[in-house]
């Protein structure tokens, strides 16, 4: 059954895009493409479509003629599975993208310590290749795994510089690529590799310190943005909601008993309070989305680092909105 699911999942992926998918999952830390998961997702999609059709669609079309039932059924079994598969693919893509981003940042964090051990091996008289292999240690996690892959390629006949270039091109990290480009250039020229490695380590550590200082200097802005999204914006929308509610109540009272000679004609029937509440919730969700992205750019320098903030910002913003609505209801409950 498991092999059948794997082959079934592979059948739905075109051969020309399989290498790209494999590279994508390799960057995410998977040794192979989980075709079996794709097969199970297909079965899950069919099951969900069947449940939706039986519970929600078929009872509403059973009274129509046979042609209508056939058309609606065919459309349902085409559109619904495609929609479910699209949502699942989008979710997998964003999940893997976040995972790749986190792995890239982890490599950049560990790289100076790994290169420091490589430099010590070089100064101890080992060749560059042996210095790389002997520096592999479980404490270097992702870097150790990637260098192990590089070493296997070299042992099977690949050139060391080509294997290292393939490693740096796997991740979208200018810092990683520049560091190894300098080292590879020195290896090809036959210069003092240990000296270059030490310079690269110094540059990596200085870059890390500068990033930490930049993050610290922008902490006030991130706190301010977070306060706006979580507290200020929900409070203002809740206050506006109750002001509209009060104005609607006053307008309805004046319309019911108009004052003679008053040049202003008021009516409370045009104020849709429920529509404004729905608008407030939608606006808060949009503000939370873009604010989390903005904070990510300020803190991490990349929007992908803030995707994890989106659910927290959205939930907190909507939660405090209803808290403020309830609190203001007790304050303004007797007005209007």
C-alpha cells in the first residue's frame, strides 16, 4: 500500500519539474521527495470532496432534473478537488519556504565556529580537504550534514570546488556564497588558505555583531508597530463601532419623533453596524498581515522570517478588538 501510494503520488508530478521539486525539498532538509505523502494527499482530497458532496451539495440538487444533477456533480468533482489541492500545495510551499529560511539562518550562525575548526586543522598541517572532513561534528548540525554531502561527492569523483559551489548555490544566502567564493578562489590559486579562512571568520563575526546592533536599534519601532496592531487599532475600531451605534440610536429616535422646525433631517436606518464590524475585523486582519511582514523586514531583513508572526498578530488583534467592544459596551450601554 505504501509503495502504491508513492508511485501514485509520483504519477501526478510531471518529469520535467521533478528535479526542481527535489532541489526544493533538499534545501528544506529532506533527502528525497515525499511522493508517498502526495499519494495520501490525493486520497484525502477525494475523501473530503465526497464528504462535502454528500453533506452539502447533493441534498440541495436532488430535487432537480437528471441533467442538472449530472452537471453539478461533474463540476463539483472537478472544482472542489482542484481547490483543495491548491490550498494544500500553497500550505506546503509556505511551510517549506519557512523551513528553508530557518536552515539558511542556522547555517549562517554556525558557519564561523565551523570555519574556526577548519582553520585550526589547516594550521595543524592538514590539507584543505582533510581540514573540512575532520571539522565535521554533530554540534554543527546542518553545516556538518552539508559538508558530509560535499565529501561524498568528492569521494565519487567530483571536484572539491565544484562540490562546494553546489553547496553554496543550494541556499539563497549571499553571506554563505561570498565566504566560500573567497575560500575557493584561494584554493584554486594555491595561496595561504588558513589566512583567508581567518579573515572570512572575522568578517562573519563582524557582520553578526552589526546585525545584532541594527536589530537592537530598531527594537523601539518593532514594539511601536506591535502596540498599534495589537492594542491601538482594535481599540479605535471598537470605539468607532460604539460611536456609530450611538449615532444610529439617536438618529432612529429623532426620526421617530421629529422636532418641528428643525432644519436637519436625521435617520438611523442607513447605518449598518454589522457591516462596520465585519469591515473592522477584515481591516485588522490585513493590518496584522502587513505589520508582521514589516517587523520581519526590520528584524530579519527578509519577509519570510515574519510569517510565523502572522497567526499571533491576527489572533491577538481580533481578541483585543472583542475585549474592547465588550468593555465599551458596559461604558456606553445606557446611551442611545
